[in-house]
């Protein structure tokens, strides 16, 4: 059964566990010398901050210590300022050679000269590189160890741009490892690359994950999944982030009140700045069918809809998104219809063998749900000023085209030009701001380009124009269309969608003309009665106000040149 429901989709991908680059440390030699002892003698050994890692013998260090103690002795024997300055310079030289304050103080206290220095770990972590062995002679700046703090790791994901656009900073990501079956690890998005990889056409996304138990090992693969709304939204609701403050660099740092990040010392920011709502949001519902009900091949997507028990008809559908189990339908179905989920391949094969519309050739398949276009019962808003005049102008041009097609005549070129220009000006006026209605205007404009081609093509184009304009005029009117507007429907139009509008109640079918001029039914009188009240918007400044409508004679573009639909 076709349903309307709230649906989230899950983005699934494979990522790799990598070191947190902000928690890597390189331990290098501060001075030339020989490694007499390596206390961390293998890769993988855990170390703590301040642990001894190596013992380095250095003649340069011995010389610096002698200079330091000599400067102290001279300073004690003489209270000259220059002697004190020499002591400070000697201390600074020892610091540059890698000695800590504690080691310098020990030399001062004991007065003993040591030619060896103990190299200590600057942070807790795990030794991940040890390119030297005991007895090696190292030069200043040469790497002895690399240490990584594995308490946090990065999960690196490569997402396609359409998936990456649904992800936001701070969003929760779940991951599973083959080496830890049944355990779900969680992290939060810390960075989304602003560029697309030109080779893979993907976007890099970094997820920061806590790893206090050490189960996440850099280099391992992880299966990641992210839940996002099926229909993209500017604001989402996450209970864990509602009304919270988060670090702009470390999304694992979440607090109830403003403050500083303990890692980077940056100010915490409200999660509302990142698109997270402080309160639950109303559910947005979409039309869905089971995913296996949809047959797809190339650009074709079809379903088989039950018309009566045991009988099915093919229907072309537009897919907005796919989830694990559902297909989200943007057009072609309505809630309550029944679709085939098992045996639809068999139905399609039989239809193909019989020469009927099928998945491989659905050109004759219905593109619209059965029955007239369903419009919500709302009180339309009457637009005043230029926007209302242009809307009435578009409707008047439409009525002329409808009447011509009903008389088996081609669409008048002047009326076509008037319709295109009026719809363009309504869209540009800013009076209509609803995104879906603006899309309906654009759909009508695109279809209007095909009106002059032939009578059959014009009748096909009229369906799309009628559907788009009916949706717009159901919400907005001009002064004239607010009084007189009738919605008709013909069930005999091939492929469905046989809706049209007239300014008078005398039915004249534009899709069949003289063949079935009176075939159809009145769906609704959309005109306002005297008992109804309407809201009138203030006059809207229109950049096109005062411009005369340009009408072109057939075959003329206004400059004496031959015109085609693409020239307009």
C-alpha cells in the first residue's frame, strides 16, 4: 500500500580508522650524540607523559653543562650584572638542548656534570615509530620516536556530494568493525571537506571518535552509517544536542552552559548555530512504497498499480530518494493505492511480450495518478498590483490556448508569448515565495515552450501547464481569476492527468477537441462567491511594471528574424 509517513534514510559507507593528527608527537634529538639506551625499545609500547624514552650521550651537552656551572661559580664570586646574564644565557642553552627545568635545577643543586641526557615523553600515548636502535649516532633534529595518543581516533569517510550535503558538523555517526562484532561505536562529525576530490568525485568527512578502551585501531576498516532526513531540512532535532553548547573543533565536547573547550581553549558555541533545533520539530511526511515495488532501468522507474483485484497497470514514478526498505516517491502515486511488490518482474515481462508499456519502454505508461488533481481546500489570496495583473494575464492567455485546442486549432502564437511572459513576471515579482509553487510556475514555463510545435504536442504540454497553474491558482489569484475559474477533468486522456481550467462553466475538452468535445466533468468551481472574504496583499513593486507585453507573429522574433521556441 502506498503510504504517507515520516522517513529517515541511512547513508552507509566504508571508512578507515586513522590517528588523530592533533595528538601526534615527534621526539627528536635536540643535540648531536649517541643513543646509549632506548627504554621504549619496540613499536606499540604504551608510555605516559614524563616517562624516560632514551638515554643520549652528547659531548656538546657536556660542554654546555660545564659552561653553565662555570657561569654559576663566577656569578657567586662576583655580583656583577654581566655574570648573572651569563648564567641566564647558559640556562637557555641547556633548554635548547632538550633539558627540562627539573634537570637544570638538579645540575645547579648537585654541581655535577653529566654528559648524558634522558629524553622524556611529552605526552601519554603509544609508540608508533622507532626508526633507530641503541648505539646509533643521531644528528640534531633526527627523529627518535613518534608517539600517538589513541584515546581519540579519526574515522575518515568518502561520501558522494549529495550525501555529504545532508551531513552537518556535530552529527552522530555509528560504526561497526569486523574485529568487534556486535559492538556499535559512535562519534560525531568534526570536519567536512569544502572541496570535491577531482579523481574520485567524493567529499572527505572526518568523524572524531572516543577510544578509551583501545578497540579502535588505526588502519582498520569500519562500516559507518549516518541517519539523515529523507527530505533535506535546514534545521534538525537531536535530543543529545538540544539546547547544548559544543566545541567548534572537538564535537565530543558538549556542555550545558557556555564555556571554553578544555582541549583547544576555544569558546563553546550554541548547537542552534549549527542547524540543531532546541525543541522537537513537527514530522515531515513523504509518499513511500516498498523499495522492491519499484522497477528501475536507466532513467526509467515504474511500479504496477492494482486497478481492480488481480489486475495491474504500469505507472511511471519519480523517485526522490531510496532507503534500505522504502522508495520515496516525488510524483506518480498517491496514498492508499496498492502496488505489486512480488511478481512485478513477471507482470512486466508479460506486458513486454504483449507489446504493452513495460520497464524497457514505458513511454505509453500513465504519468499521473487516476482521477482529477487533488487540491487542498484553502481560501486563496488575491494579489493586487502588478503581480495580480500578471497572474490574470497568464490565466487569460491560458484560456485562449485552451479554447483553441478544444476547436482543434493550434495554440495562438500571441497567447503563447503572453503566457510565457506573464508567468515569468509572476515568478520574478517575489509575490509567491513558496518553493513548490515556484517550481510549478517553472514547470508550466518549460511546458509552454512546446505549445507552438504541433497540435498533439500542445495537448501534451497543456497537461503540465494545467497542473502547475491549478496548484498556483488554488493559492493565489488575480482580481479576475478570483471571480471566475472552473476546474474540469477528463478520465479518457491517455496516461491520465486530464485536468484543465476554463473561465466559464460550459465544458469544452481541449485534449480531444471535436472527437469528444464534451467528455469530462466539472471538478470544482474555484471562483469566489459574494459570501467569501479574501485577503488582499499590498501592492508589490515589480521591475516589469509598466512594460508592454511583447507579442510575436508566427515566424517572427520581433526583429524580422524567424523565431523558434528556443528563441523566446
